[in-house]
C-alpha cells in the first residue's frame, strides 16, 4: 500500500510490537493516544482511530461534533524503548475525510509542503528541551527531586549529573536506540534542571520527537518516583525551561542555504533575511512560542540565584551571545532562544518559518548584530539602541499576534472561514483571564494592609 503500511508492519513484527499508540496533540501540545493492538493495524491504517475532539482538549470541537479521526503517519513509527512491545505512531487528525485545520501537526505539514513545492526548500530544526526533575512533598508542594541539588551555581556540576545517572543514562540509551543521535547530557543552570540533546532533523520529525521526548522524560521520571516538568518557570528564583530552537533552510536536494563562506557569522544573505523576518515578527511570535501565563515569568523576571535567566527579554540578534533572542553559534543556522518548554513544537516551527520567510520575501536587512550583554544594560540603554522588548505577559503577546497579518495567514483558515489565529487567541485569552481571576499571595502581601 502507498501509505507505507507494509514496511511499517515488517518493522513492527521485527520489533515484536503488540500495541501501537496512535498519538496526536491538541493546541497545547497535550499528547493523546489510543492503544491499538497489532491485529488491528490494517483497520487503523484504513479508518484511523476515533476521538471526541472536545474531550481531547482544544481541538476546535464541541461535544456535539463528529469524530476526530486520526490517521497514522507510517514514517513516524517510534518504538517505545522502555515499554517492550509498544510503538508510537504520530497521527494527522481529520474530520469528515479532510485534514483538520485546528490540528498543529496538520498546520506545520501544510506550510512545509508549500515550502517544498513553491520554493524547493526544506526546514530543518534542532531543539534543546530543558526539563526539571522534581518530587511532590507530603504537603502537596514541589521540590527538586535531588535533595542535595541546592548549590547556587549548579550548571554542569558533575556530582549533580552523577546522582541522576540512572535516569540520564537510560534516557540517553533510549534516544540512541531510536537513532536520534543523543550527543550530550548535562545539568543545566537551575537546581534540578537537565538537558539531553538530540540531533536536528526535518521540522516535522523534530516536532514529533519533541512530543515523544517529553512523554519519555515524564514516564521515566514517574517510574523513578519523580515528577518531570518542562514548565517554563517552575520556581521564580530558579532558571526556567527553554526549548531553544535551531533553524536552517536547505534545498530539497539537501544543499544548505544558510551557509555563508567568509561572512563574520557564517551566514548567507538568505539567512540574514530570514533572521530579519524573525526579528520583525519577534514580538508577535511570542504569543505562540511563549504560549502560557508562566512563559512570561521565564523571560520577564530578573536574574535567578545562578546569576542569569539565560532567557531573552529583548528582540535582537548576534553571534555566540546568550543574552540575545537570536544567537548564531556557528555558521549555517540560527538559534531562537525565546521558545519555551510550554510551546507546542508544531506551532512554534510554523510561526518561526512564516516569520523568517517573510524576511526573505521582503528582502529585509537585520542591521548590525548586537555584541552587548543585554542582561547588563538598563531599559534606557536598550531603548537607545532601538531594540524592542518582548511582550511582558500572555495577554499582551496575544494582542500582537492577532495583529500580525503574516502569522495570521500562515496559521491558516478554519472550516467556517475564520482564522486559526483568532481561535488560538480566544483560547489563550481565556487562559490568561482564568489566571487573572484568582487572588495570589503577591496581592495579599502587597495590598492587604496598604
Ligand atoms: P547550545 O546549548 O550551544 O545552544 P546544543 O548543542 O545544546 O547547543 O543544541 C544545538 C542544537 O542545534 C542541536 O539540536 C543540534 O542538532 C542543532 N543543530 C545543529 N546544526 C543545525 C542546523 N544546521 N540546523 C538546525 N539545527 C541544527
Ligand atoms: Mg466510546
Ligand atoms: Mg544546549
Ligand atoms: Mg540549555
Ligand atoms: Mg541553546
């Protein structure tokens, strides 16, 4: 069959697969699945798996709507290394036989297909999915799982790394068994915070792997009696969890388009235009790449105990400078450091692609690179350089997002003729309002006896 099911069945049988997890995510990146026995593989490939979209999450459906039918992408087959006999199939949701334009994977695939057919290009991405390993306290609170991990400067600390050896080595082995090319694992800047790197790939594969990676980290942590989180800022005085996203364009013939021989940053003219597009849409993109109330605690608050947030507050680009939103560590790619652990990786890749391509289409120039340490400058000094601030809260970010015509067009149109971005904004405004309708400890401290 043309849907790759013969190869899929052969691989599954070789791996002794008994169950497939037919998986998809909603707007927030929540992974949903049904477990489908191997004996029903043909049924799954023919008719997909059915879900009540309203129950799954924010999928643009109400309780009275027809089934969301999710169809497996055979090429996404991923054995679940810690659960013998189980494999994940990432799926594309449909309703009534048509791709469902609310589904993040459908949105990204549409843009990548256009990129290939209209320009002959491919987007490759690599992500750094930082996470924290925590434990629930008997009182219902949360603390760093490793009680000894208290130092004010824990980054790269070998003893903290070694105390998590069982977890980290299992995770590394799993990634490498899957052929992801895990090449480094380290203790990051926050207490309890780690990063396990895997090699870049085409943008859909990387987004699928990001979803799988989060699932794997959560489950391995659970098995070890811990609670993993990718939340952007679990503690206000500890460095938050980013999802730095490295981007490069290639031809469909695998020729790199961002390499610039002889250029100071090693970027091509096309890459500079792409960077300029990322800057131009920097504030509006925040609504999608920093998509939760908590995101703005990561990029907004002052330096934590370790001395730096490592998260950008301003829209600027430059070389190997970690105080900027866009960093060019080596030639041939650009790193976007604003994306955080609460981002939906499909939607994040979609808006970054659209932003960058707009820079290419308008032949934008990003201007001189920033060489300053922006963490050390005052707001006035930043303003004097003409550098914009990222939005300070989710509601402000969403206001900018809905006003961005390029991102609006890229995210697509819904069956009723309205734009996905307005649906997204509605969900996010409700999220912000729900947060804003609770009384916090800060308010008590600030106003009780004022
Ligand atoms: P750093 O911590 O310095 O930002 P990492 O090594 O943690 O860097 O992560 C770098 C990421 O960038 C990896 O996922 C890597 O595979 C990816 N990457 C490297 N080259 C490219 C490229 N040309 N296009 C996209 N991603 C890339
Ligand atoms: Mg039922
Ligand atoms: Mg890194
Ligand atoms: Mg990191
Ligand atoms: Mg990085």
